[in-house]
C-alpha cells in the first residue's frame, strides 16, 4: 500500500467515552467494498474484519441496486457486526462513502436530508443507518485507491463480487 494513495479522517467517539475508556477499546481493521454489474443492476458488498484475535469475512447482495448503495451497505454490515464499541481503522475505496460520512452528512442532517443542490439526498435510508452504526465506535476513515494492490481492499472486492455471484446463483436478496 502506497501512502500517497491514502487519505485518513477521524470521526466519532463512543457516547460517554472518556480518554481512558478509549484506550481500552478493541482495535479492529475493516476493509469494505461494493460492486455492481450494471449500474443499476445486480450488486454485492463485502467486508473483511481483522482484530488481534480473529479475522472474519462477510458478503451479500441485492438486485437491482447501485454501486453506491453496495459501498454503503458493506460499511453498515461490518459496523453492525461488532457487538461492543471499538477503535476502528476503516478502509474504503469509495469517495462517496468517505466524503459523505466525514464531510457532507452534518449539513444533510441540518437541512433535513437535502443536498447543496437543494435536491433530496440519494440513499438517505442507508446514510441514516450508517450514521447510527458509527455512533458507538471511534473510527479512523481511510480512503484507499481501488484495484491498486492493497490486499485488504482487493479481498473486500473479491467478497463483493462473491456476493453478486451468490445472489445470481440463488436468485434472491440475502446476506451470505
């Protein structure tokens, strides 16, 4: 992974957490990705979660959907899997997710989910779920360039595509 291709933004702190409590949070690294075959079309999401004691891979799909929805779903699914507040390094290749959660969401909420063009925010349902899912964690958001050799990002991409494959094989929306 080349440093020049990464950007990092820290957002969030668990409610009521003090600095000493933050030091006790479990460290988790998450890589997420979404994929779509056609946009809209059948789509998949994948996430790789790595903690000091274990590693877990999750994926799923939806049809029809968009790539942006799958990028959001991957992050939501990964965060909701965590049972306790954690200190997370979350890697995404989606500027849409990264900028949305670290820059745009504050104004969207202030303006009742209307964007700077005075249009309704797309994927509001998922943005609200993501906003809720981030609240109990301390998250360092890290943008990585997609398809650029980052092993975690490449694996999340493989999982997202596996989500599409499973979806098409089973013909239904589901998490695998």
